[in-house]
């Protein structure tokens, strides 16, 4: 691959700025997907845990996160479902997207709030209709994949909840998070309504990154950039990063009043429900403004990284084992030299990183309807990082036709994005790859130069 750094037309901000809600039909489809997987593995009941940071499997069925309390959703194969909620979330049960009997559990409430209930946790959970269950699954948020542990007996749920469930059922309980996010998990693929729902956040994150990049200049503070990145009061899926110069001073991870200085390494990241975008580079106009020791930054790091992103976009397709995607990145940008260590691509949804089927020797398939972050993170000692992470959808011919028919405006945005990547960046985008935002593969390593970016020859 011959890679150039030259004048490139700016991508356009193209988020509709109008959130799309999930339909009742989609929510029913989600529940049925989970129930089908329960039946396939003979689970009589599922106990689905949630808190604000670890509630996306719960939210997948209920439509909401429990803010600052814990919560449980109990699914029973007999169709009687229960929602166990604290003081300040009990009123959400009537608004939830699933029909479930509410059970008040003040133990889930904030410290020192009233707990004047004359029942212990075991008595409360025993009301949830699973007293006849023979096999119970606990769903936290991690799909453990250790080769050294019994993953079915690792639980990422508070001890007092697991201990109570074990007290009720003995040891016939299992980690069942894989039903949601493991190989062929219910949440791993999306229908058209879910795709347009998540596209809002993916495109919003991308627009915010582009605006921040265009605003970035010497003298601009991190907080000014952070203010551009955070939009419309939408909940962030990750901590917002707007960092100039050395990071993590005194363990701080948030934007400060520190200002951009010439030659500073820059890191920008923002994520919303449905997608995440990040960029990294230097606050310079060209390599001559860098210290002599890193003036080969383009050749040493940026070009190999851009080549790996281009190969990823050109070669990935539906039906491909995730291990083959991993091997493509390894062949283009060897891990031993470029020090990347995570999965070079992962699934996204309500959270930024849901799970990944792209890892070494993975036999899990890339499936139509999967939303991916192109998350390849190289590093070389002494150099700033480089990043052009954005969100794409993998869609086979049938799903592409369905999107075009049911969501023509979304389809038009996707086609404009594809045309930009193919015609402006010269990347031969695979037919199965549908960009969920306008900045996919747009990489501007010298961030003070607004005209130039990386492209294939």
C-alpha cells in the first residue's frame, strides 16, 4: 500500500441531531431473542443485574438504566417476569419497556436512605417467581473467557446478591452473560430500527470530534475542546478525553484549563450510545515543527496504522471468522513492533465496548447486523499516539436492501459516507461495510493543518 499525506476534502458533519426511539416491536423481538437462548440452554430463570455503569444488559430489555442504584430483572420461562428496584427507581417499573411485576428492595438504595422493610434480601428475592427453577443464570456485564477458570462460576455482580441467590438455589447457578454478548449473543446483531437508533450516537460522536479538531489551535484549553465534544446533554459511554501534552498528571483524567501548546501530543475521544470516535496526533502544522527525534512520525507510526485501518475496511465481510480479521491487522502492523495489545475491532451498542469476536484464533463469525468500533491502538516509545477510531455496520445484501427500503434517509447518508471513503481517501471499501458516521478512516496526524490528511495513492 502506498500511503500519502496530502490535501483531502473535509468530511461533513451529518448527524440528524434527532434521536430515534426503539419501537415496541423491537423491544418484543429483543425479549424473544433472550428467551429463545434461555430455552436452548435450559435456563428456567435469569437474574439480570444493573447499576449505572454495568446495566446495559438490563437496559436492553427494560429501556432504562437504574441511575445511582442497583436493580435486577428476573426473567422466568413461564412468562412471569419481575423487576427488583430501590427507593428511587421503583417508579420506573410502570415506564419500562417490558411487562414485569415491581418488587421494592430498599437494600438497593443509596446509603442511609430508609430501609424500614421487614424482610431480608432472601425474602424479597423469593417473591420473584423462580422458586421452582432448576437452573438459574446470573447476567452481569462480563462474558468471562479465561482458559484457566471455570467461567460459568465467575460472577461480576455484588457479593450480597450472588450469595443470596446461591442461598436460595445452592450451586446450580451459572454466569449467563454469554446469552447477551457471547458468540451468537442476543445483543450482537441489530435490526434496522436498532441500527438507525444507534446511528444517532455514532454520528453525533463523529461530528463532535470533527468540530473539536477544527477548533483546535495553540492557546485553546482542554475544557474548551471538552465543551465541544459533549453535546445535547447526551449520556457519555466513556470518559470524555481532551488532553494536550502529558496526560494523567496527579491521576487526573478529565479536561482542565491546560492550553494547547505547539508540539503537544493531542488526544480527543467522545462516545455516546451507539458509537465512539477518537483522534490522536500532534499540535503542529507539519513535521518540521516537531522535535528532530520524532520528525519521522508519519513513516514510523501513522502510515502503518492507516494501512491497517484501510486493510480492515477493505477485507472484512460478513461470514468471516474474527481470527482472520486479527491476522490481517497482525500482517499489516505486527504487534511485536507496534505494541498493540487489545482486540483490533470490537462490538458496540449502548456501551462503547460490548464484547469482541476479533481476537487471535477466533472462530466467531463476523455477522450481518454487527456494529463495530475499528479499535486498533498502536504505540512506539517516544512518539505520540495515532487514532482514527469510528463506527461501522456490517450488513449483507439482504440487510442493505432492507435499510434502503425502510430507512431511505439513513441509506442516503451511508452512501455519501461510502463515496467519501472510496473517492476521497481511495480506500476500496468492502460492500458489507456501512459507515455509521462521516469521519470513518479520516486521519489528520498534524492537527493544526486542517487541509491535509492520510489517503491511499
